C-alpha cells in the first residue's frame, strides 16, 4: 500500500481566521514563528494569527537552497518571502523577548525552536560559504551563531545567574542535506553511531543535551544518565518544586539529580524509541532490542513480521554485533517489558494512561496512522 504524501497541499485554508490548537492555547503567552520551514503556508505566524497573508504562490527555485520544498509548487506564500530570513528573524525576536521579560520580576519560560539546520538548507547571506565545505556546514555555523545570540542576551540582560539554558535537538543528522560533503571534509555527522535521522539506530536518536545553570551545574562535567527529551517537562517541574501533571507527561522522568550530580533513586533506565518507518527499539540499561523491518524498505515490509535484534551498547556503541541468538532470554525479557509498557500506555511510575491506537512492534505498519481503538 503506497502512501499519499503531502496531501495537505491540496486542501483549502482560510488564512484570515484564528489558528486553533496553537501554542497560545496550550499555555504560552506569546508565539512568533512558522509552522515548518519546508511546509506551507510559507509565512510567519504571530500568536494565533497569520502575520503576513500568503497571497502569492510558491515557485520552486533550487538555487535558493538545498532540499527546497519541490512538492509544494503553487502553495500559499507571503509576498517576497525569503527562506534564509526565517532563522535571523526568529532569533532577533527571541533576543527581544529575553530583554523584555528580564525587566519584570516574574520568572519566565522561553521555548525557542530553531528552524536550522532543518531543511530547506538556507544559510543567510552572512553565513553563505563561510564554512568552505557545503551549505549544510554554513547552516550549522549559523545555528551556533543563533544559540550564541540567546546566551549573549541572557548575559546582557543580567539574568545569567538565575537562568537555566538547555540546548538540545530532536534527532540525528539528515542523510540527504549534505552528508557526503561533510564526510569528505572529515566531519562524521553521526560520529561513532550507526544510522542517521529517521533511523531506529543510535545515529537517529542520540543528540546533544547541554545545560548551563551557574552555581548548580558544574561547567565541563558530563553524565551518562539515560535521558529522553520527554524528561525535560518533569525536570523543569522539579526545579520549580511543582508536580508533573497527573493527566499528562506519561513518559517524563526528572533528571534533575543527574544535573546536580546527586544520587538518583528513580533515574531513567528504560526507553522506547521509534523510526520513521515504524520500527520500535527498547532500551533496558545498556541493552537495546530492535524490531527492524523484514525487508530493505517500508513498502516491501508492510504487514510482515519484524526481525528482533539485540545489541549491548556498553561494548558495541556502533550496533554492529547482533546478540539475539546468543541471548534469547534477554530478548524475551525485554519483549515482555515492552508489551507491559504498551498495555499501560505510560512509563512513568504511578501514572494511568492508555494508547489510543493498537501499537504493533511485531509487524511493520500497514498505514502511517493507526485507527483509534474501537473504530474500523
């Protein structure tokens, strides 16, 4: 069954109406940004409204950047929209917000979701060609500049000593935005790890997690505590001495003790991750159980049983040696653990939850989105 991709480009939208379900309806006081840099509408959004009406139509021009959104020709775009201006613009606005909020006594939480180095790869004029390697390297340099602007704003606003800064990412490096050029220049995007963005392997999921918290987190230290990005919510809640919500945060465990270099009684030791092909992996300490596709690609694997592979990341971080046949009892134990997690719909102790669709790790998914339980 072949999926229909980019189906939203054929839908009609009324851009004059409020946008439902956005950040300002989910606890944020203010929002400015884009939906996604490579998806329409190509325009900025302010709070729950389109900031600039997308009255023009997008035209594909490969000279603008790398991996331009070819599939959305004719989609709504703001007049004179410049893809390379997205990151500088939202960085500028974040800096402004920091200075404004710092003048008030009330503490604030700021979530800055950079659009770089996500596709389209469009370094601004200031960074174009600066790396001497490739546009993706230029864009990474611009990402570093953007992060530096945030740190500088915090310092200049005089709130560094009472501000926690967390820098992280959502996945490994993409294999199609300049991977070969980086490797040729001596830069290994996934380092010692197997795979890349979208994979179930460590190269698809291991990302930096850097925390700056003066007088609390010692500079230059590191931790081998297992952390999932879902854990940031519970960690922030513990920082402000609040409880994580009882009706959410199903997979959030605080890693504050690890930050403070204290013994952690209930630190995360298990984790579930997932590929964009529907493959599941389950971590238990250094052991990683992977349920990979049966065939080389998703279309040929749909509906077929997955293949269980076992790796010990303590001795094999590159995931080269499949130990499933050697340790069938570990495969069975971890499979049973994963089944239990699926059954209760949460990995947080004391939490009650449930999945809203049938979760299958043992076969490759037939469709991208599973139907809600109780429906056909």
